[in-house]
């Protein structure tokens, strides 16, 4: 389990592409620079989509954890 403490948690479980990325973008807009967002998803496509989103937007992907059918991403807002 990660030792990262998020400032906000987004549970996108059950949502399929492109909703996890769209909801991640919206959630990051509500954070200040340097704050951490935890994104929980069950969409296997997110394993490629979230890192690509971070590369495209400049946000930092801190960690990816897979457990119990969920994929959990920790992102730091740029």
C-alpha cells in the first residue's frame, strides 16, 4: 500500500474510457499546484490513459498501485 497522502480522492470505479481521464482532469483543476490526487479506477485502459494524460499535461505520476481489481494512481498537480 502506498504511503502517499492525497489531498483529494477521485473514485472513478466502474467508469470506462474516456471518463476516468475526464474526471481526473476536472479534479486536478480544483487542486493547487503541488497537491496530490488519488484516482481509483477499474478501467484497464487507464493504465495507458492516465500516464499519457500526465505526459501531455505536465502533471507528475507519483505511483501506480494495482490491488483487488482496482488501479490506483497518485498524481501531483503541476
